[in-house]
């Protein structure tokens, strides 16, 4: 039931569903609005890092999570020359069972989390329901949202309504409607590339229990391959804004690019039937100076869009949700919520966001911008020397990628035994 909702969460991605689950376990009456009819959308972030796996264990959901279809990423290799590379981040050196990154289809993860959240009487999820505006008190504080519900078959609007709540949390992504309605404008950082996602089939002989990521650099482009349970998920990176030229060149030209970067996959590039099989990600890197207004909090990509470099966006958003639940559950239950509590969430998550985005900006400048300009990036010789001669070094970048700065633990009120 939505009557008496204490918190409305807009956006049913990982951050929104995790926040809804945690608050509901605290007894907060929370309603999550998701504009789509289901979670079946390709090429959303599918990496589940060790910090999130540990969180699921703390929530008593680890066993169920590990039963989901998934593959494991064991390390990240840095190319050092033609046909040569060095292990830069070795997740296997981390303490088990958090010594890998899981690759899980996001729709499977979200359906799993929703099933867990629906065990809580305080949790409500409304699908086909899109927030369209903010409601406001006479003081200007946010008082909830206006929303519309669509018919899942026709897509036509079948109802409009309002949902009032003491707190609205925007988890509606990089193109956040609520951020725009609140008049909040993020600071944009330059990004030198866009990404095109696509799939290539795996053969029976390519069954690897643990895979690695090793980028392939071309004359002015990059290819990354993620090994999934039954296919290769490929990311092609080229200069920002070049999508029209790429599509105008046609599918065969693109197949040739892929084959030149990955000759071992040349025998299956014909499965790319047209450029419609290429899913463009307009890469952004930004953050809001302020993540809140009275009655409104923004977290995840709505507050700070992340580059795909490192694949940390989902996990950073989930950590935002955990911190928000810990800070906000008590004042919501006690009806003492004020802007200071919202500021405390941003304060808690600001430094980790800045650290990760700074790291991504450095990668953009010293690696990706060089490639897009037609220059081959060369890893610093001291870094290559250390990585080759001191394998234990791989634990440091592995821990930063797997857990990130300031990983969050589940609050006590949300923990359950398996």
C-alpha cells in the first residue's frame, strides 16, 4: 500500500531497489517507482564487485545471489606491447570469498533483490510508473512526486496521480528528471570517448572458470571484452561524438575494426548483422556540488555519473544507498528528518565519489585521450617493473577496484541470517 508512504524512491535500478529493501527492513514505509514494465534491458552495468557481494552476505542473501547465472572476473591485464601484457589487478589475491568480480545480468540481480524486498510489509514497488514532477510545500520543500502510469502493452498513459512523502530520493540515473525539476545542474568533466556495446558468441572450447579483462588498442580505438556465461560482451571505444560516422560507414567496416583488434574473434563478426546491434553509451562524467534540497536527496548516477572505466558505477551507487539507509532510517521513523540528515549522506559519500572520479579522469587523460588522438599509450616503466617483479602488488589495485574507497557495511537493522 502507498498510503502513509514515508519515503518515495524514484528509479528501480540497483541503488533504488537496495535503498527500498534496507529502509523497509528498518520498518520505513517506502514506495519505489520504476517507469519500465520489467528490468529486461541489455548492456546495463552488470559487474557486481566484492563490496556488493559482501553486502549481500550481510543481508542474508549471499547464497541466493551465488545461485544466479554469472561468470567471474579474476584480473585486469594492462597491455605493454604487441602480444604482451602484465597483470595490474589480481582479484585472486584478495581474501576469499570476496576475491573476484561477478558478472551478473542486471535484470537477474534486480529481480532477485525485488523478491527479497517484497518479503518486507513496508516495501511497495510500482512498475510502469514514471515520476514526472516534484510536489512542493508552501515553503518550497519537496513534498513528494507527481507520476503517471502507462499501459505495459500500448505504452499509453492510463493514470496520473500524486504521491506525498516526507522524503523523495532520486535514483533515476544520469538523465534524472527529478534533478532537472529541482533545478540542480551537475558539473561536467570532459570525456574523450563514447562506448558501443555488442555481443559475440562463445564457442564450446572457450569455457573459462575465471576470465580477465585486457584492453586491445587500435590506431584510434579500443576494444574490451567481458566473458559472460555463454557469450562475449564487447565494448568498442572511439572518439566522442563519432556515432554518426561509425553508422554511416556501415556494418562491414565495423566488423573489420573488430576483427583487426581481436583476430581470434574474426570468425564470428558476421553475427553482427547491422549497426542496429551496436548499443551506444554516451559516456558522461559529472557530479552535483550539492546532492539535496529540503525533502529531496539524489544518489547514484543522478548525483554523480561515472565513466565505464573500472566498471564501478553500480557499486558506488549501491554504497550510496547503504549509507543513505543507515543515516535516514531513524529520523524517518521518528519523524525528525531535516536537511542536516541529507547533508550527512552527501558528506559520507563525497570523498569516495571524488577519489573514483579523479582516478577515472586520469585514465581518460593519460590513456583514452591519447588513443583517440592516434597515439599509443605507454604504461609507465616503473609500474610495469613493479607489476612484473612483485606480483603481490596486484592486490592493491584489485582491492581498490573490488571494494573502492570507504565501502559500506549493511546496517544492523537490515541484517538477516541466511
